[in-house]
C-alpha cells in the first residue's frame, strides 16, 4: 500500500524547553534525524509537514519541513503519547548538529523516549 500525501494541517509548533524534553522527542536512529511531535491530529505516513521548532535557548524558531514516518495513535498501548515522528531532510544537518550537541552524553542512554 502506498502512502498518499494529503493537504496540510497547517503549521505545527514544537517547543522544547529542556534537555529531557529534547531527549524524549529526538529520533537519532532515523536517517537524517527526526523528531516526535505530540499531536492529537490524524496524519498519514509519507505526509509532508511544516513545523516551527522552538529549541531551548536558540532565540528564534527554526523552520523545519519533514515527512511523517511514525504515527502513535490516540489510545496506543502502554499509555504512549499520541503524535507523529517526522524525518528531517539532508538539508537539516545543521539542526541535527545543534540537537546532538545539546544531547551530548545522553544519546546512548537506554531510557525510553516518546517514540520507542
């Protein structure tokens, strides 16, 4: 079955205030990196989304375009947070470097995240 992109839901916004919030949202195992965005809206795999990321103390919101590669629906087992995982593009390498700098030392942790 092929993923069918559909019209945008508008601009998503994700505010990450702490290193723990960033750890919970970041998806380092995804090619080019990615973020989990809590949302109750329905999205489809392969759908393109636009997000404004407020990353800790960066000062300005960072515009990010990504593709939905993960969906955790409402009512998921284990009390998981509903939301979507978006995959960054290769053009987002500077953002990935910023995120991984903030998470230095925590990336190899075995703690659960919002996606896994």
